[in-house]
C-alpha cells in the first residue's frame, strides 16, 4: 500500500525522502541519490500512465485525473509498502479523486511557511519574488512539468493554503503533519517522530543508531556538499539545496509581498503557528 510523502513544492519533501530512503533502504545509514530515486518515486507515474493514455495528453489534467486511481491500483497489486512523493493537492477533478483510503495506507505531509516557500521557488525557477508569490496564491495553479523535452503528467497544486487543507481533510487514513521549520530546528527528534509514526502500522522499527547515522548523512549541509560534488538535478535553474535555515523571509522577503501573503493565508498560518 502507498504511503504518500506529500507537500506543496519547495517545502522539504526531498529532504524527507532523502532521510527515509537512507534509513529504510541503505545498509549503513549513508545517503545515496541512486537509492532515493529507485526506492521513492514520484506520482503520477508516467511509466504506468502510458498504459492508459498517450504521452501527448499528459498535460491534459482532466484526462490524467481519470487514471489516478487506476495507476494506484496497479502500484498496489504487489501488496508491498510503497513510498511515493507527490506535489498534488488531494483534489477532485470532475469527480476523479487524487487518491482514496483503498489505495492509501498513510501520508506524511510536509508544510513550510509560505513566505519562505516564495524565496525558495524564486531561486528554483530563477524568477522574481513577485512572480513566485503569484504562484502560491493562485487557486487554480497547475504544474505542467517537462524533463529533457519530455512531457510529464500535469499536477494540480492550487494555492498554498488550500493545498495544505486538502490533505488535512483526508483524515480517513493514518497521517502526520511535519513542519519544515521543525526539521531545521529539531532535526533528529522530528525524523524520529516520522519513524515512530510509521512503526505503528508497518513493520518499520525504530533503531537509534540507524536513525543517528541517517540523520547525520542527510543534514542540509551534507546534502549541499553532495550537490556541489555530484550535482542534484530536479528541474531547477539554480542550486537545489539553496539556503536551508538561512532562507529567512524576515531578512529577504519584500515587505509588501509579506503583508499580502499574511493577509491571504491568515487562518492557516495561525493554525500552524507561523503568525
């Protein structure tokens, strides 16, 4: 069954996947990007989606959404525990739900202060803060990803607040909400929290040494050094592992944009103790 690692873009899901793949699939708690890519894939899975539709229609969200559950049912046929990353909102497109309790064992949702998401998106795509802020407040935002001129499946993300709420409302399955800021400020305890959460309904066990080694090898500065040495291509224009804890909206974000974001997302930001 599927365990989702879900988040709005640039909110820390890659860091969580790096840790999980290291803890669960490495022998000694040492990070390896090949393990990450092999063991924790991304949804929608275009290889399986090819069975149901032609690639030129992958940017037609309506057609893609008709196959979400079909693809998940194929993924779940092996009855194994499967971790999948997604940036999709838990949405409903013309009656087609992104996922359901029959295909989902649990989800880990990573959320990040939207003011810092703006800064990270701006770096990732090489755009201005204003352009980045417009992305996260657009309620009907859809991603149309490409990879080496290859069309990848469209993904509905919507705006930052409704993306978060869409997953929080999916409470029929096991779930945990992780703040990116807690990963930064209390890394070991937060990752331990994730492992203990998974241990409640899977055969995953807490191992302090493996946890310590996995946390150490996936610290933000270690991943930055890994990127410098080997590269880390995720469709970005600039460095993927950018500033980490130094990505602080209080020092870097335009004042008027900050006010606009606070006004737009007041309720959910208060719920998450961002204001």
